[in-house]
């Protein structure tokens, strides 16, 4: 078998998310900061690639400019930078093998539910704890059912510290704070986290009434934290149907590329 290397680049709201594949096997993933909008790429993006990928490129004696890059972007100004490279192909909703997708659905949400369905089965619910926190469901016939979007955890915390004169910044921790907190930082954390978790739990509860055998898959930068918070506060039966998978979007990309 030819060892075909290809790269996935997902441009999120705050950074680049990358993965590289050998044929259909996802080998590794990593994140990098945005490039400047006036960046002149050439082959300089080699410096953004991890050691294991560089070694494989060297081993196969591949011209880096021939390695395909499949681009997913929710930030058009950043996508323009990468579309300068001839080996870059941008993935759009038209490429996603799901039904009932509406025109303004984020490509990241579409790929995440595709990846979840392909790995864990349909129907499935996806909670993406990124800069924006989204909840998205797809049914057993691969139809988008719908979902919801709210500000992500860090946006909610930052809005209080930047939008008020006295409230401090708050850091996320692995454990939920006391619900009835007696200091300002814990009170902010309690307000945001318990409210968000209660809202997500309500969506999961309603989804499981519609699709009793469905799993709920968390993903995104804060997805693992959210999954842990929910598991500790849901009933045992609901909590056991929660999974965390950091690579859902790239699983979906693999389903598109084949």
C-alpha cells in the first residue's frame, strides 16, 4: 500500500487545530497560534509541523509542497492565508454526507457530528466546548435534528472580568466549585458552571427521550472538563452514556476524504 500522507487544518475561533494522517490512520494532532494576515507561506509552514510528521516526510522523501492540506475554517480572514498554497483544498458543507444541513451551519459542527456518527453510531449528540459552546444532534438516518449555541465557558468568565469594574478573572479547574460559594471567584465559577451544566443536562435529557440509545460525545478545548462536570452531576445511567473525544472533527474529515 502507498503510504499517502495528508494533513487536516481546522481554523477555529482562537487558534489552528491540525492533524496528519497516513492513509486513513490519524497519527497525531496539535494546535498552533494564528499566523499574521500578511504572512507569506511558501514552504515555511514546515516549521508548524510536528517532529513525527517531518520524519515521515523525510523517510518517504516527499516534497512538502505535494502533501495535500484539507482546510476547515470558521474564520474567513485566516482561510485566505492558507488558500495561497496550491495543495490546499477547502472543505464546505456541500462535501458533508449528512442531510438537512442548513446553509449557515458551521463546518466544524457538521464535521463533528459526522465524526461522532461514524465512530460511535447514529443517532448521536455532540457537545463542543470550544470558544462557542454548541450542542448538535443527528438522527439515525443521518439527518441533522438541530441544536443550540451559547458563549463558551471562557467567554462567559471573560465577559464578567472585562465588562465590570470589580469582578476578577476566573480559571477553570477540574473540580466543580461549591455550589453555594462564599468568595467572589468561586461564586462566579459556580454561577457559570452550574448554569451551563444544568442547561446541557436538560438538552441531554430531552435528546435521550427522543433517542434512548444515543450516546453524547463531548469535544473541543473545554470538552473534557465539561464531560467530567456532567458525569459527576448526572444520574449514573445518563453519565455512563457520555464520552469525550478530542478528535471528532478530524474523524469527520476522514469520513469526507475517505
